[in-house]
C-alpha cells in the first residue's frame, strides 16, 4: 500500500508541476488542483497507513488510527477548494480584463 | 488576561460579519463601525502589550484543551508587540481609505477586517497548523483587497500573487505533514521539545521540512529569490491596501523568528540553529538587490515597494546574527520600517493623485497642487526611511550596526547596510527632485486637494517616526527584553507546557556528570 500511495502522490505532483509551468491560466489552475490533491494524500499518509485500526478508545484494540491528520486534511481540503474557486473566478476576470489567458496577460491574441 | 487574548482574533471577525449585514446602510455606517471596531482593537492590544511586559507567557487554550493536545493562543512580548503594530498601521490605513478609495468596490471594510483577523491570529497562535490556517485567512482577504477597485493591472498582479501563494501553501502543508509524521505534534512548544529528542533518521526529514518552512516564510517575507512578486503586487494595490501589506511581509519575518529561534533554536540538539547559515547571506543579498531596485524604479510606488524589500533584507540579516542585541535591533527596526513604508505608500498615492495622468511615475509632469505640504512630508518620510538623523531610521540602523560590530561578519554587514542606505538616499533625493522640481510647465495642473482624513493618516504615520525616536530609550529596553525572551526557547516551552517540560542542555549535562 505504501508504494501505491507514494506512486500516486509522485505522479500527481509531477503532473501538477508540469501543468503549473504551462503559462495558461486554466492549465495553472488544473496544475494547482493536482498539486493540492497530492498534498492532501500526503497529509493523510502522515498519520501512517493502517488497516482496521480502532478510531475510538476500546479496551481490546491493539492499535489506533491517528485522527489528527484526518482533521488536518479536512481543513486543507476546505481551504484548497475555496482558493481554487477564487482562482477560477480570477482567471476568468483576467481573461476579460487582459483579452487573453496568458498568465502575464501578453500572449498572442 | 483570560478571554481578552482571543479578542484580537474574534473582534475583527465579528466586525466583518456585522459589516456584511449593514452593507446596504451606506458608507457612513460602514466607516463608523469599521473605525469604532479598530479603536476598540487598539485599546485591547495596548492593554495586552501592557500585560505582556512582566515577561509571563499567557496561554489561552481553546475549549480548555490543554497544550499540547489542544490548540492554544500564546501571548508573549513579541506577539503583543506585533498585534499592536498591526492595529496601529491598520487604523491609519483605514482612515486614509475614508477619502473615497473604500467605495471604489464593494466590501472593502469587510475584507480589511478579515485580513486583520488573519494577521492577529498568525501573531498569537502557538500551533504550526493554526499558523497555516491564519496565513490562508490573511491571504484570501489580501487577494480580495489587492483586486479591490479592479482594472487590468490589478488582475495581472493579482493572478501572479494568488498562484504564487497557492503554491506556497502547498509547500507549507507538505512541511507540516512531514513534521507531524516525524514528531507527532504541531504545538510549537511541544515541537521544540520533540525536535531536541529526535533520532538521527527523524532528524534528516525534520531538517528537510524545516528548510521547506523557510522557503514558505521566505516567500511571505519576500526574501531572495522569492521577492519578485512583491513590487508588482504592492504597486498595483490601492494605497491603503499597500500600506497594510507593509505588515504582511513582516508576518514572514515573524514566523521565521518564531519557528527558527524556538523550534530549531539553541536547544534543538543536532538541529540547533539550522537557519543560521542561510538567513544572514540571504538577507544581505536581498538587501543589496532591493537597494538596486529602489535606485532603478521608474515609479514612486514601485520604489516604495522595493524599500519594503530592503527592510525585509535588513531584518532577516539581523535575525540571522542570532544574538540578543541583533534581534532587539531588528525588532526596533521592524516597528519603524513597517510604519514608515506604510506612510510612504499613502504619500505616494496622495502625490500621484495631484499629478494627473502621470501618476507616481518619475518623469516631468505638472506641479502638485499642494507642493509645500507634500514636499515637506516626502522630505521627512524619506529621511526616516533612509536612516538619516534625527528620526527613527537612524536609530534603528545605528542599533543594527552596533549589534553586528565585533562579529565575524561585521565587514559584510556594515558594508552592505551602509552602501544600501546610501543608494536609497540617492534614489529618494532623485525622486524628490523629479517630482517637486523638474516640473513640466506646459502640463495641465490638477486642482484637487488632499482629503483631510488622508492628510491626517499620512501625518500620523510620519509622526510615528518622530515618536519612535523620542521614546527610543524605553522602546529599545522593551525590544531588549523581547529579544532576551525570544532567544532562549526554554522560556516559551516552560511558559506553555509548564516548568517540567524540558531541561536545558546545560542542566542535562550536569545531571549526566553526576555519579
């Protein structure tokens, strides 16, 4: 499972960075979204990957799942979602103001 | 202080919500409420600063979950100072905005108070993840403020600013994830304890994430090579927003001080002082390049933005020396540079308004309609920011130079700081003469006069430099106390987790030496 999660995070980061380096606003938005997915997975895994571990205290539990990273991920998802929505609106606004979708606003029309 | 500590975070939030509800009742109500809340906040932060002076750490545990299990707010001298500084700057910035800038778009005051909430939260929190959340609050409010008023220039600067900061947030979360995975806590005091006890395998990853954190804070503080976004963004923002943004870079400086003097400070075992090789050189290079930017700027607002870069470089270099004297000098300089760059942003806007279409660009145009007033204000502010006597800039730089004297890096520090000040002096005198002397007689002069509230805000912020110079004695003694409190991580650890939390390395050595 570790290898699979690590691979998934790696692929997401690589794709995210590739998209972010393309100088078109919507590509950058997609890149940032992929990167934030990777970060969320990473945060989730920072509490260790366990199977069938108890979430609540019980007398016969051998191991517990760490609840804190799940709370962190939840916060990060909410913030990331809000920021992405804002960025999409801003990208559309910039397209309207600058007449093209280059991040510097000066690409070919 | 009990629940009073949460007021700097909760009051702006409540004000923002109420402002949303009364948005239809006209600008008068909005402005009155905004000002009232700001004044209340000023009183509360002054009281908090007063209560922090005895050196006790005050801890406010949300929901009474004690540290390190719950999230805490921690008030010490440094955070109280930063909260008061933020409030003073925000008060005058918002008063300046009463000249009509706040009505150029919707919800200016709402965003302004949300930004204050994020700033105060970042200064007060004692938890690394909460610091991230406060960063996001202040950032999303700053996105709205930066774009306030609209226009293609702002859209483009805003796009860069938002994308860069979102990438920065992703890095922050990765660093937080690694630190939590390795040390199992995010409370800053507890992190300091756990870092000192980390095994060699953990140390390697913690080291990496610490450097990642430095990248994130460096991006916020506009440290080399991450400052290229700043001049564009600050020059595009409206004047009161740019003035408030003068404290935003200081959030990065504050976080660097907090995290790298506490968690990775002198007691952190193998990871002790891990920021030391980075901060001083990066700070000095930022300072030098910022000074070139000041010299090369073709527009006054851009020039002031580069002055912010210069102040950040100076601060980081001073913190990088990591002595009580240098941190204390940095704190004095931080207060001075925040207020005076705020004043200069407002002044640049007032000048630009009276020069018609040319704005604040440094080329011949019509003479401003209030030449004596604006030129005198510019002269005083320029003296303060460059660091000539008798104003606070001079005292700040003198303290910085004295703190570096006798150290190995004295030659570099003195040379860069003095040459940069000289370049800033040349640049400011050139801009002054370009604006007030090299006027174009043929150009049509504008007859707009400065709004009285705008004049009041600029006067007050410029006068703060004089006040800082007059009360330099008590201020430096406070800064000394603050630096002494800050430089020894055990103060914070014992203040938050109780006196038994951790022994100093010298105590431990003594215990081991005992048979």
